[in-house]
C-alpha cells in the first residue's frame, strides 16, 4: 500500500531537513523524485545520496534547481520535470521562508512580503501548474508542509504562523475543488524539528526547554520522522485522506 513505483514527485526545499527526508523516503518506496532548492550543488549531494541508497531499485532522484520566489523558475521546474520524467504525480510544497524573528510590530514590510510570497503564493502557483494534468488523469497527490504554527499563536514568529494557517486553508479549498477529480490535497504540520530552518528556536536553550517541557515525548523531532508520513499521504495507503492536516509534533498541541 505504500508502493510509489512508477510515480514522479517534485519536492521543493529538498536539499536538507524535512524536504530531504521526504525525497529520500519517497525514492526508497519506488518514486522518481526531483530534488529542488536554490543551490544546484547542494541538491546534487542529496540526489547522489538517494541514488546510492536506491541502487538497483525503481526509485531514484534528479536535480532541478529552483528559486520559489520566481514564477518563471517555478514553471521551469514543472516543465523540466515533465521533459525528463514525463509526468507529475506528486507535488510536495516544502520550501518556505522565515526571515524575521520578533514582534509583529517590528517586521519590515519587505520581510512580510517575502513570507507571504514564498510560503503561500509559490505553493498556489505550483498547484495551478500541476493540477491540470492530475485532473486529466484523475489521479494526483499534493502535500503542503505547513506547521503547528498555523494552528496557534506566537509572539516571535507571528507572520510565519499567518502564512502557515493560510497554507492549511489552501489545502482545504484545493481538496474541495479537485477531490471530485481524484486529486487529493493534504498538509503536514510539523512541530519543532531539529532543522536549520528552525535553528533560532531549538538553539535557544530557554525556548528549547519550554518546547520540550510541554511536549509529551519531552523532545523535539528529527527530520527523518516526517518522510514516512508523506509516503502515506502520497500512496494508495492514503487514498481516502483529503483536505486533512496531519500534525506531527510529539503531542505538543494535545
């Protein structure tokens, strides 16, 4: 039920952290994955690692760099995937930005715009680009990596949380509109994970102490604890899951 053989997946922001975990696990379950981020060399390192792990198996990886803030680059990512792999079965919107840490009163306008453009608009544009072929085939899976920040407030990453709440609603609306065409759209909402992206949170001893104190598992997550959930949502094991936000946070929001 978790077999992705014959499927092609684009995973943005997959040169490290959660995106890398998703790319690796999807490839190990048979998918051809597109490793994508801004830096081609970093993507190639991950693709090589995936191909080595999948040697002799169906799954594997190619590299197509992309800056998600550039619409033309997003279209190139989609077009080049089709040129090299033929079709797009799975889209994982994982790349995101959070350039500001502090009060909502102090965030510069350009930083606010960057968060909204990269965390919401880029996902919307990519979905617009891939959904037509999915609806034509009557098959497709879209996964948007949101955050538990989209479910609760924060005094230091408020704008980021707003964007992640919007991603959850983007998922619901896409699920409602394209579910009748057998295109499933879901979100994954990680809690605090040990990634470079969240370094400002887990490297701060006081914030880390607060986070782990309120988490029933008494720790933060590791990136490899996300990949399996994405495989579930993209595979036949998850074919009746649509419009859902899968929270993976060790129980913090409980």
